[in-house]
């Protein structure tokens, strides 16, 4: 086992190919540990809305099938769809309230129509993510990731009481304690292959103890068929577009955006835990994750079931096991598709008692909270971002616990803000927009052709900015040098390619300046990664390029390179020289 500079144990990186038995074993582990949650969400929605068993049977089949298809797309990246990482897809708890309202108002057909139309938002977001980069930041995404634990944990703790009334009073605490104790003990003390199986071993031990107390539902497993199709059928669409549709559409759009933020956060987080050496976030993978999420939602709507989203469980398990290979994601998807047609397999998972599932979820959600916190810190947690994170997080906690004006928000937009992730995520977005709007005005220049002829106009533009903002010649020279080295680095791989336009903006920030280079996408390696690897493998042909990178690293306080499918953005922060 290898350990990277951040202390992460990575057995197989995302692009490595572990043995097929190991990939399917981990895929089965992830499938077993998430299938109950995937099926539970439509069950809650349909029963609360007064739906019948035939529709529930169809919805459960549909969500598992859609989860399998979309999980495979996330792993293999089909065109611009998919992140290229292990991102499990499953039913979204954020849609529970609005889905219940839709079924109660217009039946499954209205739900199907609303889900299909709201899914279009994610396709638009995926193709325009570069223009929303100042809103959907790692700070916002990390805050939403942390709030996932806040939102889900009350439900998880409630599962500790999900046992028969006549069960022994020690059945729940002993089975839960055994599960969490085994998982934590193996994760902390064991090494090698044993650590891979910590969650499964813990759940098996807890289930055995639950069976000894008689709370494992063996009758459910015995009565289920081995192979079968759902009883119900496709619920069709509601194309009347009546008052119920228009009153619920805004809520569906808002929840879809919140789900997209969760997907953005998950796709950033999975990249942090999928490589031995820290890499800059590849925003092309983020765009692909959002597009695949939209595809999953559209398929859910077409099949008439509740929408889906990325499951953060895959991040926690990847962090815990150290296996990030895409083959695991494909294996999970195939297992989901098989489970959709195997009622007995679903019954065996659903028979696991609530206390065991709650204990396992507690470990994963605790790990997930730390992943979100790490994302916020690595994005550079200054005073302003700290205010955004702190206020948004506690607003989410307050709404999740129903202590912020419940007499008003309980019924507002179908109870939308009773979900802590929704309230906190919306707060983080609004505060981030306000923070960006209050920054000093940016000055911009356009370059029609990105080549060395742009050096002269760019130098004059940056020097004029420095002098007009009250900085002296030293800052003007520093900005000029940073602009030149960044531009030359962007030009390195442009030989023989179409000319690209450049838009350069510069503004003051925290006693220094921020330069932002926006150009059409090329094939160059991420600048952040190149700077972090300076000196590792220097050859004669790369000495000139490395000299430019070293100079850029010396002059700039930070360099961030965001690569999208059609556009790339290089943001360079430059501190003003100390006065003599």
C-alpha cells in the first residue's frame, strides 16, 4: 500500500485496473450498503402520498435500474456525460417533500412531468458551469457536503428505534454497537485487505446479532421471488400544465439546483480521495458529473419515479478502502441492474434492521463531514469565506431542526426549507454572490489572437492598472512579469492549433491584485499540477518551461487553473511588494 503526501492510503487510483474479483467485491459492498437507501426513499414518498403497492413496486424497480445506468455513465464518462470516477447514483432525499406534494396533487404522472422538466436545469448548468464558477465554489460545495451529514443524521438516529415492539430492549443497542465497533476497530487497527472489508464485516456482525434477537426480517427474504418484474406499469405524463404544475415547478427547480450543488461537491470531493498525490480539481469531470446527474433525473422522470443524485457514500468508502478505480463504479452499476430484476436480493438487504444501518451510516457520514471540511480549508479559508461557511452551516442546522420561524417556513414552498442542506446551500450561494458583488471593480481587456503579439498590449494594460491604483513601479513590474509568464505558459501547447481568444481581467484584493485569464480550452496540463511537480522529472527540453513556472511560482502567491470542456480559467493572485 502506498501513501501520498497528504497521508492518504491509496491502493488503486482512478485510472488503475485492480483485479476483477476485487472490483466486483468492492462494487458489491457499495451496492449492499446503499441499495436500502435507494429503495427506501420512493417507499417513504409513495406511502406518505397515499400511493398504492403496484406503483410502489414499479417505482422501486425503476430507481434501482436508473441508479445502475447512471452510475456506469458516471464511471466510464460517455462523451460529456460522467465524471470518470466512482460516484454512486441513487434516490435523492432532498426531493422527498416536493415529490410527496406532487403525487398528492396530481398523482405519479404529475411527478414524472415535473422531474423531466426540472432535469433540464442540470444540462444547462453543466454546459455553462464556467460562467457560474464564482457561485458554485469549493467553499459552497464543501459547506453543502458538511450539511449532508446534518440533514441525514436525524433520520439515521431515528433508525435506531426501528425494531418490533416486542423485541428485547438490548436488541437495538447491542446490534448497533457491534456494527460500529467492528467497523471502527478494523478501520483504525487493520491494514491491507482487511481494511477494505471493514464496513461489510461490521454490517454482517451486526446483522447476526440482530438475527439472534429476532429483529432480522427473515420472512421478507423467504417470501420474495428470485427473479421478477414489477407489478405496476409506467404512470404516463400529466401534460395539462394546470395550477398544481406551476405552483410546484419553482420548488422542483430549487431542489434540482441544490442537488446539482451536492453533485458538484461530490465530484470535487471524489477527486481529492482518488489519487495518491493531490491534484487540482478537473472541472471537466465536474461538468460531466452534473450532466450525468441530469441524465439520471431525466430517466427517473421518463420512468415515473423519484429523482436521483450522487451518493456521497462512494466518497467515504473510497476514503476508507483506498480503492478509487473506475472499474468499481462499473461493477456497482451492473450489480444495481441485476438487483432490479432480483426481488430476493433486494429483500435480503431491506431485511437488515434499522439499528445496523444507522451504525454503518454514522461512520460514513462522519468521514464525509471531514471531507467537506477539508474542501473548505483547501480552498483558502480567509475571514470572508469563514463568515460564509459559518453562517450558512448554522442556518442549515437551524432549519433542519425546525427552530427558525417554523410557523412560516413549515408550509413555505412545500416545506422546502425544512431541509438543512437546502436552506444552508441556498444561504451559501446568496452570501457568495453578495461577496463577489462587493469586490472591487474588475478591469478587463480582450485579445483577439492568443500569441506573443499580445505581450505588448497586456504589459501596457497591467502597468496602467498598477499605476492608476496607486501602486508604484515595483508592483507594475511584478504584474507585468506574472502576466508574461502566465501567457507564455498558456502558449506552450498551442503550436499548430487554432488561434484562441483571451480575456484578461484584473482587480484589487486583500492588499494585492488578482489576474484572471479566460481562454478557449487547449490540451495543456493543469498549471497547478505542473507547479506542484516542479523539479520531479526535469529534462533538457523542459528546462525553459520549468524556468517560467518557477518564476511564476516565485512572483504569485497562488495559481489556480480551472479546466472546462470549452474554456479554461487561470487565476493568479499577486501580493504587492513591501515598501522600502
